[in-house]
DNA sequence: AGTGCCTGCGCG
DNA sequence: AAAGCGCGCAGGCACT
C-alpha cells in the first residue's frame, strides 16, 4: 500500500484465520490483494494514513479484537449497516441489486460482539465475509450511491453510520466507570440491607407488609398483575389495571405503600445487587450498543439495560481517581432539528437562547414553558387530544413551516408512502398486513369495523412517519457529533503511565475517551489534566455537527455541560 | 424446559 | 390509562 495516498481497503476473511486485504479505489476498482496474519493486519492499519477507510462486513466481527490489541481504526465502511440504509433509501434510484442480496440484510446480532473474528468455530449467522462476496457488495453499494439523486448526503450518512459502529465498539471496550460502593450504598439506603438467600430487603418487605395489612389480606400476591388486581377488587378498589397512573386515582390506604413497593421492586429487579455483580463487577459497565438498531437510526442496546439506567443510579457513574467526567446533553435536540430541516426561521429564533421552550413563550405563542413543551412534543408525536392536542394549533400558526414538515410526513405515512430523514434514511414501507387492511376497507362490501380499523392503523402509521423524520434526523446529528468527537479525542496525547485508568483497556486508559452515549447525551471520561481540553472538544464537535448537517442555517445546539466527579444531576 | 405474549416501567 | 413517538428488560403466565 502507498501509505501517503488516502484510499480504501476491503477486509475479508480467508482460509483458516488469515485476512485478505484488498486495496481498492473509492469507486470499488480492485488494485491489489494479499493475505496476511492478524499481526500483519495490525501493522498495516497502524501504518495507514488516518484518512484511509477500511471496508468490512460487520464492525463487531473485526473491531473488538483490534481494540483488544491496542489498535484504533480511524475510518471504516460497515457494509451491513450501509446496506440497510441504501436498500431502503428513497435517494437511491435503483436498489434492486441491493434488495436481491438478501444475505446482507442480516439483523444486528449481539452474539457476534465479542468473538467472531479469528474465532475457531466459523458459524457466521451474520452477513458474508468471503472476499468475493464482500467485494461484490461493496461495488453494489458504491454504484447505488453514485446513482443517488444526492450522493453527498448519502455519503455523509454512510460515513456517520459507520463511525457510529466504531464508537459503539469503543464504548463497549472502554466502559462506563462504575463505582460499586456508591451503587451499593444507594441500594442499602433505598431497599434496606442486602438479604441472604431469596428474602426481600428489609424496606421492601416492610412496604409489602403494609400493603397486605391495608388490604386485610395477609397472603395477597403483589407481583402477579392478575392476582394483585383481584386482591384490589376484594378490598374495594375497582382498578382495571395495576399501573401506577391508574392506582394513583384511588383513595385507599393500600395504594401509597403499594406504589412505593412497586418502585422499590423495580429497582431491585432491574438494577439491584444481581445487576451489579453481572454487569459492573470490574469497575466498568460495558453494555452492548446496537448502532442502527432502531428503524429511525437511533441506537438500540442489548444487555444490562444501557439505555434505561435510572437517574437514581447516576451517582454510581464516577470517574476513576485523578480522572473526571464530562457530562453533556443537548437541550431540546429534536425541535432544533425540526426547525433546521424545515428552514423555519421563526422556530429557530425561538431556539436562539439556551431554552427553546422559553423562546416559544417569549414569542407569545403559549403562556408557560410547560405548555410550550407539551405542545411541541405533541406536534412531533402526533397528539390530537388532551392538553397537548389542544395547544398544537397555536404552534401551527406560529411555525407554519416546521408544522408543515411534520404534517406532510404524517399524511404521507397515512397514505402508505415512505418518508426520509435529512441525510436520506428512509422509513420502511408499510407491511403487507397494513396494505391489506387498507385495501379491505375500500372494498365495496367493507363494514364499518373494517373502516374503523383501517383508519386507525393509517393514523398510527402517520404518527410513526411524522416522528420518523425528526427522531431520525436527530439521530444523524448525534452521529455526526460522536464521529467528530471521537476523532478529536483520539488526537489528544497520552498521559503519563502513572495517571492511567487501568480498567479502561489498552487505549482508553491513557487519554480522554467516550464512555457513554444515550440519544442526545454523552459522557467523556478524562484524565483531570485533559478535562478542559476535552470539554472544549465536546462543545466544538456539537457546533461542527450542526454545520455539517445544516450549513449556514442559523440554528445552534447548546449543550448542558458539566465537568464533575460523578454523573449525578446537581 | 423452552417459547412467546402481556403488563408495567425505566430511558430519550 | 399520562394524550402522542422510539426502545429493553423483568416477571408472570399460557402454551408447546
């Protein structure tokens, strides 16, 4: 390889455990091919310029092993993720070849995360990794991009999505610094001392006793929804469900301790001592992130409930000694994205300060911040009734362009069409079942029930496509933020070995690194000496993401950012 | 014993 | 059953 020329290399798996490195031009023309060992591959990657792009079937099958060996990859093209985008994108004029290549439509498989590359058993349930198939798929994708009506946007999306795959692997490798003693203290204070065996912690048991006493039913089951419902009925509480919101409606002495009991058992079962020993025993919480796991382009996760960490446990996210956390989230990401997409300067004006909702109040559209918030959420989610639905018309008058964008997306969805994000991720077409339901309702002999069901499913789909364009574009903004952030953090110098945070692994123990990501929020774990630099990078990356997506349109994405020891909200 | 659905609740 | 989007997970339960 000519180390000075930015380029592309396709990586594939050869016989036994060797790797086939195929140098290609950006348009997919093959220029050189060779076999190598893992050690040789590591050397090739380290020696390549940072602009070189590594093309591979599936990031979780390559990158974890490289990270373990201390090798970082600057740029990649993840064929599985990009296939899914290109196959469905409305920007692509001819996706037939991609749709025919069904082997590339394998869903993300968390089981490939830790083992697949160089594993002894090769039972790849995922996408193909043989050289010929990988090369052909790459060529298909390059052709699809070239044929698109806006190739640059798609290239941006594919690069961002692939960078996200790298970030996901890095987040897993580095982990969230987790302070078990703090977690245990929260559990002890909230639930009571950890019991032996299967007994309930003392405070949980006390609340259960109170509920049963108030019900006059010493054997009432509190954990089985149907049994609890019957016990409530016997005690004169005619609830139809056992959800918190409904139970709170009733005035009965069992309700208050029951609501507490439910809250405590939730903490116990979701993030109790078992969770701690299973997921954070070594001082790091390492969830498996699943880039592209949500149709809108958001990430999903599997294992440990990474995307549901209760705020209550945030204090347990704590920097290592001599390190700090930079905790940053975007204020009102989705409405800002909507303003920019729609070119709605009135909404962008409202967003000018730090609080978009206050901006809407200041514009006289509604009278309180709370109203502004539920109105805007209602507009993006498709609320039609209640407080939210009532306030939406005021928004429609004040911000006609933004509202037209989401209203159009909803109408298209109701009619069975597809909608796209800013960079070209396109919603899936309606299912056969959905189309059949609509067709049935328009039959001459359709009954009123058919009609009702069809209208309802049409509106359901409209709310989905309405939200898709906003949620999906917000996810693109977040990917752009992450991509720039990881690159710039990677350029920070290593700190002296004495300051290393050993649990973060061979790469991330020595400099600031991403530790957590959740839709519109990131946590960076940084040596104290790098905290200010890293925080500046976090802010600058947000600005660069805004410009990358929306150019000169006057919208900003202010961060709530703090440099702290732990992630508790202060 | 394994599966798949339902309810409920955590997160954005 | 929080009006309205997107998720994951635990526990119970009905089914095979």
